[in-house]
C-alpha cells in the first residue's frame, strides 16, 4: 500500500482506501462502483487483530438506490489479503466496462 503525500490518503493500487471500525471502503465514491469490505471475525495475533472472515461487496454508488439494491457482487474470504485481492479485480473490471 502506498501513501499519497498530497492528501495523506492511504491507497491500494492507485485507489483510495478508507476504514471506519470494521468497514473498509476501497475506491472513490465519485466513481460508479465502490468496494465495501466488512470484517466479520478477527483474532489476536501477538498484539495485532487479524481479520479471519471478511465480507466483500461490489456496490453501485448511486445514492438514490436502497442499500440492498446497490450490491452487484458479494463474497466472503478467509483473510484481508484475499479480500483485497478480489476487491481490486472486481473494481478494476467494473470500472473498465463503462
């Protein structure tokens, strides 16, 4: 993950990454799609909490849709690394098929 020095925003593969509690948003709300990841389960590994069950959803950013109607694809992964991997592929494909 790289740091964007201008706005001090965490990015992954050139797209913004935001976290609030157990929710992680990947992508820009200005785009048509965004990824929402929710950490469903975690365990302590030394002094760090590690996600062991992560829900991944490709969502439309249209504010006029109900939250359940925004979900285009969803999956569950066993760790955050796998979730980020599938999220990057889904978002790239969705945004390139405009």
